[in-house]
C-alpha cells in the first residue's frame, strides 16, 4: 500500500500562518466533484487527492468550490481543468495509481481545507515526496485576495431609491407599488440623491433636486387650470376645428362675459324653442367645489366679495350616455413620460364615477340637483344613495372595463370607443405641450443641472348618448387615494380600503415606476428587425435589463399602453403650435425667462426677414404693444412684463395672415413657419461656413492660443470644436469620471 500512496509535505510555517488567517476570517471550504476524463477519475478515499490531467498538456490546474464569497473568487481565478484537494493538517495522502507519471513535474494550484487560501507553485519530485514551493509570499496573496473580495462584493445592480416624503394622499398606493417592485423607499427623505422623487402637488414641492426624476412637470398645475386649458384648446380649434370638436364651446370670465351674453341672446332670438344650459367652473376649483348650472347669463356670479371671479362657462352636455338611468363619467389615467421626445401612455384600466340620482334633462327646477348632474366623486360620496361596493361592476364607483363589457354586451363597438378616446387624449396633450415646454426651459434651462420629469394626469371624459367622447377637464393632481370615507356614527367618518381604487391606482403607479426605472434600457439596433417599423406597427417596448428580469417576471404585464409616438403618423401634422413655441423659446434670450421683450420681438422679425416696405419695423412695434397690452389685461395677477407664448401665437397668426392672405389660417401658419425655419437654417449654415473659413485663415499658434482660453464646446462651431487642443479633450474625458466619483462618495 505504501508503494501506491504518495505523501505530500507542506512547510509548517506557511500552514500555521494560513490556518490562523482562516480562523480569523471564518472561511469554510467544501470539496467539489472533479471534472476529469474517464480514465482519471476518482479515489474512494475521502482524504485522497484525485488528479485529472491531460497527456498532451504541460499544465494542470486544480480548484476547490468554496461556500464563501472568497471561495467563489478563487473558483473564478482557476483554469478550466479542475480537481479536489483536501488537506488534513500538513500531510495529504494522494491516490495516483497508474496516473502518477502524469502529474509529476506539473504546475499546481492547491486549495487548503479550512483556510480558504490558494497556494500556487511547482510540484517538485524527490523520491516519495512532492514538495510544493509557493510562487508568491503570503503578503502578496492576501493583497490579491482582498482586491478580489472587494470587487466581488460590489453589487452589479443597485436598488432603485424612491423619495416618498412629499407623496401626501398617494402615499399608501405608492408604498404598495414600491414594495411590489422590491425597491427602497425613504419616507423622511434622504440627504444623498434618490433615483425618483414622488411629489404630491407640484414640481416645486422640493426645490433642491438636481438629479434623478420627479413625477411632476414644472408648470403643469398652472397649465391645466380651467382657463389656460380652454385657451390652449381654443387655439387648436382655430387651426383644426374638426379635429378639436370634442371640447365644449367655452367662454372665459370675466373678460368674455359681454361676448357670452350677446351670443346667448342672439341664439334665443333666432329660435325661441332653444333654451341651452351652461355649466360654470371656477378657474382654480377642484372636487366640484363652486360648480353650478345656469340657463340665463343674468344668473352668472361674477364677483366674490369685491374681486372679479375667474371662471370658465361651458355648454352643458344634455344627452349623456346613461347606465342604470344614471349619468357617469370616466376617469382615465394618462402618463406623460417625456416632452422631448413626446411620449404618452394610457392606462388600460380606469374608473367610472356615477351620479347618485336618476338623470333628467336640466330644467329650471332641477338645476341645483348636484347629485343628478355632477359626476364628481367628492360630491356624490356625501349623498345618502352613494353605494360603496367591493365589486368592480356595481356601486357608485366601478372599473372602466366592467362598463365597457356591459356596453359590448349591448352591441356597442368598443374598439371604436377606445380609438376615439385615444385620439382625444393625444390631441389634448398636443394642445398643452407647447406652453409646458416654455415652463420647462424656465425651471430647467439647457445646461443647468436638474431632474427629468414625468407625470400622471387624470382625464375626465363623458360619453354622449351617441358614444362620442367629450373632454370635461384634465387634472394635474388626480386623486390616488386607495381608501374612502365611511360614516361610522353620525358626523364621524373613517377611512376604509377601497378595493376598486386599489385595483386601478396601484397598477398605474407601479407600472409608471417600471417605465421610469433608471435601469431600463432601450432595445439595441440588433433587436429591431431590418427595415425599421411598418405603418401602424407598435413601437417595441423598452427592453428590461437582464439583471432585473427575474423580479420583473413576477409582476403582471404593463397596464400602460403607449399611444405616442406609436401613432405619430396620424397626429404629427397637429403639432404646428409646438413649432411656434420653438421659435418663441429661441428668441427669449435670457435663460429662465418666459416672456419676450420688444427688442427680442424685433430681433425675431429681422432674423426671419418678415418686415418689408408694407410692414415696417414701426408697424412691428405697434403690433407688439397692442397684443401685449391686451394680454396683460386678461391676466391681471401676472407681474411679468412682455409677451407670453399665447400672445406670441396671436402675433404669429396675425403675421401669417398678412403674408399669405389668400390661404386658410392653417396653411397660412404652416407657410410662415416654413419660411422662418428656412431663414434660421440658412443663417446658421452661413455662420458655420464663415467660422470655418476664419479658422483656416488663422495661424496654427493663434488658433491654439484662442482655443486655450475659450470653451470650444459652447463658443465655437463643429469644425473648431474638432480643432481643440489635446489637453482640453483630455480634461473633458476625465471630468465626467470625477463627477461620478464625487456623487458616489
């Protein structure tokens, strides 16, 4: 037996030091089944050394699988050919048999049981002993193992962090969503930057955010007030009257009170049988507060105390679609994912909110019956007939899908209804986006550190009896509360869970967070089919990163459907006002400004070459003064001087009418836009060509000196930027790494 076994002797000093290190680190080793060729497999002795080798190879490697992270590092550092080494004390018995000649003289890597350490060296034969000479000393081995362990412990994917300290009424739904995603929430905020900030009211809930993402756009709350929304839609109605007939005819109070009175009187005089009803909505009202119905202009309440009341008066839809003889509206949740590029998602599930009294067409007797005419949940919840139900298809609040299913059972074309609703949402967003861009550049100018933004909007839509959808309003802060008030005793209310709200709202918030996950990656070119996308084909959803595929697999499919840019071809022609807003922003001059001064307006006219012998610069000044003065009177609360976007749009329409008199307004505006954009493009190209010629004429030493004292990325065109000095380019390459290091620290 002694002839068939070989004893391996290892230096005692090294074993002691390695054993002491192992005891301190608490590392445990485990044998791994050797990967070997069939003739070289294994010894029945558990303390034996099993060798797997190749005749044609001069090198044989061994590795041992370790349960610890250090053992995994050791495993990764080994070669492809593996075997076991189990050392008891300082002597190991090895069963080599006929394969002894294969292992003598080969380089070995041994893992010492109980130490978690690797000894590397050459196997030298001396009679019946094999001495292993270490290739590196203990200090170098410990240093390398420490580096490997630190590298291994660095997480591949960091958990997404969400600041929920400002969430307010959406807190419970948000916490459930974050929990389902297995992300990390910060209820009291965080000193270090978070990935996502969830605000309850507006973008300015937290003024100190310079990175990450915020769930509010600057200016959205102001833009979706009743008056501003009506003005934005009215501008689009002037350009595209047939496309924007989903919004009721509106008048703005008090400035258009006289116009409203005159028009209603003329309607009644022309047809005595007509007696239309109108609904008055306060500009800053919410939850149905201050809304009332009238049938005569004399019933308008124009003042609150001594102050004029800002409001919108609209035509009342007298023939709505009824279910169970009750009027209802649809609360649809829409995600505006970004402005540039414009991305819009619609929730596949929404809410339907029912009145609590059977509907009757408005008359002088029932105008004050709010539970019959107004669908606001905050009003009807106080009705004695309000029904809280855990079922999605019954009660005073139901899911949208349950209502659509019921309509489909009656033969209604649900696909047509959905198509009309999607068109309404996209068109409304296109009307709102131009001014949002102005607000956005004011709070987050280009080049200024700041977060990116997204926002969930609440669209209130009414279906008419003929199934045509009508836009009632858009809410910048739709309620995301997942509980409702219940009266326990007379006058005492408590909040109890609402299963219908939770079903809809948690899904909307959760999938919004999934879409805004900073770890999401867009599909690579190789993932898209050659030839691009065909007309009408759905744009591929952003691919999930591989690291989170397991977590995402446990979640349901997204409840948010992309509708833009999916339907770009159908609606892109409507974005004329956005192009006007781009001109407006270009000539604002000062970053953060939202109004155009007289000098900037004159610069716009000269740059685009819109003045001539008929329309002189004096006429330009008169036009600016007239329009600015009129708009200043419509917004008395505004303290800023100058021409805002809506006033600039009016001036642009006026200029288009003067320049292209024989064309319809839409074509006038499109023609003037093309003229302005062509002038700006030609001038930009000329400036670049002049800069190139000047740079070629400069001596090399002068160019180097000039570029050394300026920022070529900001002050020079592309050819000069490419001529930047090597030192500057090196600085730019190193700068981002330095910034990232500071953020991580």
